[in-house]
């Protein structure tokens, strides 16, 4: 209940500037036409104090996909969705966290040389303090107004700000450039992988201390 109240209060607080809809808190990104020269965020993209996901983390979890090496996964992971969450239920639903969550998937060349997302995903969570979260919301409201983004009443979809132009959209390039500088190297991860007939889920929470990763919860 607290999560719903906080989310409602945040959305209402922006009514004076813009109406916030489903696509204003969840952002689905387009796939590029080519891999390698695409502008989508990779794990090496800078956050606050380091890469969004330090590469050494990939060596601490089971392989994300059996068809790629660890190095290939690191090179091909792209941010394909972003979620702005005012009350993620950790450590408890009553004492929740303000977060940005990024969903990453490895990309590969598929049928007819089309770029596909591998059926595997890595979720990274970035905990923000009150000041950082307010900055993110303020910046998103200004970005939406600047690009005249209309999300009114739309279902969740490839975000309308870049649905037509895809990865070359100026709105997408600015979105990626300006809204992740508050994200410290990711502190927790949820990993999903297609295990054949069943979907398996691994959740790993880790904290970055000095030069090495330490388990907080396994």
C-alpha cells in the first residue's frame, strides 16, 4: 500500500508541469539495426564514480547465456529498458528504496541478419537518495517538455519519444546522456535466463567495496 501511495503522490506532484503516464516511469528502448556501432548504453557507460556495471561482476555469476563467452556478453549487453521506481520494496515494503532499474540483454545477429535480443536478461538497480531522485524526476519532466513527448493514455510500448526514429532519435540520445549520472556502480542484480522448458531466476545482491565485489545477500 505504501508503494502505491508514494507512486501516486509523486505522479500527482508533477501534474502542474506535465501529466505522468505509464511510459513516463517505464522506458522501453528500440533495438539497433547493427551491433557494435549502435548508440545504446553498454555496461561500460559512466555513472557516478564508475561504469554502470563493472565488468568483473560478470565473472561472479553463472553464464548469462551458453552461446556466448563472458567477453562476448560484456560487449553485447545493451540497456533495453529503464524503470524509475519511487519505492522498491527493499529492505522491506515499509522501508523502501528510490531506484533507477536498468534491464540489459545481450544482442546478436539473427535470421536475415536482423539484430535480436538473446533470451536472457540482467537487471541492475541503482539506489538514489531523496535529492538525486528529485533531480531525476525534474530532469525527466524537462526532457519530456523539450521534446514535446506525448504519453497521454498510451499502453506500455517502445517509448513514443523515439518510436519513429529508433536509436538515432535525438530524444533517446539525450535521455541516455543526462539521466544516469546519479547512478553509482550497480549495487544489486537480478538475473533471468531461459533454462529450456522452464525459466530460471537468480537474484544476486552485491556491494562494491574498494576494488572487489563482496556478497551482501546470495
